[in-house]
């Protein structure tokens, strides 16, 4: 699988990346052996870029990913994690008082997530991530969802990452968000190597094309695209399917069905078209796909390798869908 160099060329990532949120028990529990098998399947398919975060399962994703990669040659793969949320332990009484999902993850409420984009918070977050991962370094660190903490992120969080990069502690730095405006600001006002944009460059949402991708291309920065299935609708558009983690509105459902029908007319499954679409833009370095099982990983890899005819994109544009 082809590898792309980021920033100053010190970090190489594969175009298809493994998103480890799901093995942190996103929405439902994942058996530990199945989580490890998903990472093994990614490795067998040639995937060498793995993304995680402290937020994912209160550290469970980092622990599972680190354990699954423990015996792999460290220079053969890249890992990214995120900073901006510290995990503060709860007392047993506080833990017992909480029920249900922890911010969408099926894990015990053993910790409280606390926003912290201060310089000290960024360093503490990375130090804790390294312990959970069992690694002596990570390759990329993203500021994680600083939407409501923009000034702190630009004033303290970003300079802290820049210092870590200068010290050689990390190879590349950036920000990861579900919006384009602040990511574009990071590209314009800082020296980030890469941004991670989720859900804004899909068959249904083209907003990253407006300013984010032109800015990245002009400055030679990398863009990693996540959320290519818009939380499920672009896998199987049917009643009850979700779009951006909520019930899909009727007009969006109708568009997804039309895209699916055109794709299938070319012999291309909808999820394959969704996976290939972002990589058509030259600023996109990789597509990040979350998986909770080896079957999901193998399916994504197979769809990634299968060619998509140009006629499909021509037909979608002719129908006003792209």
C-alpha cells in the first residue's frame, strides 16, 4: 500500500488508515480478542497508519492499539493520537453513580474528561498517551476538537505542539475536527503539518472543498479525511440510518439513495465510492476508516483496492450530486 510523506518528510502514512475509536468500545462493547484481530487484519492488509485518542473509551482504544502493535517493528508504522482532553480519575463512589455510555463509549465511568489546551495540559496528555500505548513516541499529535476552545488552542496548545516537534518528541503536528473553518485557520496561521477533517469531504458533504482543501494544497500541507460514511448513511441508506450521528433527514436520505443507485449501475458498492471519493483531491493524504472487526477491515481494504471508473464521477456530476 502506497505511503505518503507528511510535513517535513519525517512521517510516512498509508493512504488507507485504521481508525481505532471503534475498538475503544464506540457505542457497543468489542471483545478484546476481536479488537486485536482487527488491528492484525489491518497490518495484514498493508495498513501502516493507526489513529487513536484518549477520548476513545477513556484510554481503552490507546491501550488496545498499543498492545496489538507491541511486537511490530516500530519504524514500520505510524501512530497518531490527540490532545486537549485530560482524563481525571473518579472515586469509586462517583464511578458507581454513572450509568450507560461514557460520551458514546461503552466503558465504565472511571474517569472524567476535562478540556485542557494549556501547554502543560498538552504535555501531560501526550505523556499519559505514551504510557497507555506502551510506546516511546507517537508520530503525529492532533489538537482534538478545539471548537469551543479556539483561543486557548492557538495561544497555548499549538505552540506546545510546535515545541514538542522541535524537540523531536513527535514527528508531525496538527488539529483534528468535524468542521472546516477552524482547520483552515490552523493552516493559515500556524505551521501544522497535517489536519484531520471528519465528515466534511464525503459524497454528501463537500464543504471541505470551499477553503480547507485549496488552502492545504497551496501550502503543501496534508489532509487526513475521516467520517467518509457520514456515520453510516453512506454504507447502507435505509430507514433508520444515521447521518452525522443523528437520524438522516429525508432529503439527505434521498440523495444517498440516488448516489447508491448510480454507483451500483457502474458495479461499484456505495461504500467503495464513499471511500474513494476523498482521495480524488490532491491535497488528501489518507482516508481514515474505523473498524471493530477483522471482517470490516478486510472489506474496507478490498473496496480501497478495487478501481472506480471515471464514468461514475461523471454521472454523479451530471446529476448534480457532486
